[in-house]
């Protein structure tokens, strides 16, 4: 072995020895930091010092917890458990539809399926069946009236602590072909449910002048006027009913949705047959007053949809105190429909 190789080997051994010596020194210092037997300290502090710190933070966090609990008690003490203190952003309800798949299953409101493929529409029919299960609990007389017939708003006054406002039962048999089975999806005639979102103490107000309402809609809205909606059914206007209408957004959509250019068509069916939600289901008094309330719906069936076309469908609820703003989709609900 040459002198150069011997010198290099000695240097490597010296480096390893130095590194090991440094490591063992650091480990001894760390162990001494954890516990120094000479000064009897942990992390440089003795028992008395640690006792002071523990006492300080115990008192500190106890005061914080007491302050938080006191503030929470004050806030809860001034809030009404039955009615939200502020409802400034909930002046009028919005519309939603079923089937509306949960966000974990779909991030879109599209209803798209193939008539010959049951798997393609099973998700929609399953969702509708799950939605209808909540209506099976309406035989509980503690929470529901035996029947409601006058159709008017049910106003309760003089609630005492713990009082229940009995709700009117909703009969799903009135939904006709949209009440069970495949809900028309196996025939290319799909059903949807249109419902109005709940707002505590809100109830719909009927129109006093349909002529003025018709003129307003003809000027500023794509939606058909309520007068036009009633003409198709041939029924007189019921001022105690909130009507629903679903129509194609554009002229092309109307043609593909119903096979005709009119926004109101007999090819779109509504159930119950009177079309609309009677006012007797309102107002909503909150979850504590009406713990088992079920939301009334109107079933809409599209019976003459053009296959292979993507159609923008819009649904509208008619009441004098539902704001109409198509641009902001207030008072409306739109979704794409395509049947392959």
C-alpha cells in the first residue's frame, strides 16, 4: 500500500471518530436538558418553577373558559329558540326540485338518461323513492291534523313553551303516475317534484288582480303569466293556492320540451291535478314547533320530450310575495334535461 493511501485511510478514520465524538456529546447534552441530576431540573427548570407555570396556565385557561361560557350563555339567553333573530336575507323562498342528487354523487343539476338503459336513470328514481319515505310518518296525530280542507293559511297564536303546531298531511297518492314505480323514466316521460324552500313564519299571498300580473309578465318575463297557466287547465283561479309552472327557457327549448312553441302546454302534466300548493301548509313555524313537517310538492311530468336534445327547463312558483328576478334566478329554478 502506498503512503498516500495510508494517509487517506487515516484521515477517514479520524473524521469518523470526530463525528462520533460530536454526536455522543450532543446526546449527553440533550439527556442533561431532559434531566440534570446535578441541579435536579427538567428543561432547565426546577420543580418550583414548573409549579408556578402550571398554576399560571391553569388559572389562565380557566378564566378563558369561564369568559367563553358566560358570553355563550348571554347570547343564548337573548335568542328565541323558535325563531331566528335575523332573517333579513330570507324574505322570500327559493325553489328546488327532486330528483336532485347529493353533491357527493353529482356536482350538476342535469337530468340526463337513456330510456333503454335502466341503470342510467336508476339514480333519479332511487332519489325520488328516498324523498317520498318522509311522507310515511304523517299518521302521528301528535304532529298532524286528521285532515285539512279549507285550503287557507293555518295561523296559530299564543304559543306556550313546548307547544306543537299540528301540520296538514300531504297525500302522495295525489301525485298520480309520479307517486311510485319508475316515475315515468322508463317511458321517456320523467317526473320531477317542485318544492318551495321553508322560511319560518312565511306564507304565500294570492294575487288580487290577475290582469295586472299578466301584463307584468308579458313585458319583463320569459315565464308564462298565471292567467296563461290557468287557461290550459281550464280551471278558475284559486286565491288560496300557490301555482307552479315549468317551461322551456327559449323558443327552441319550448319546442323540444313539449313539441309546440307555447310555454304552457297540455303535454306538461301537473299533479295534484289542480296544480299548485294549497296555502293550508303554511306558515312554517320552525323545527321545534313542527318537528315532523313534510314539505308539500307539485309533481311535474314531461310527456312529449324530443329525444337527443339538451333542454333548459325553468320552473316558477306564483305568489304575490315571491320575488321575480330571472337574471338572479330568484323565484325560479332551472336545470338541463336530456333524454337519449
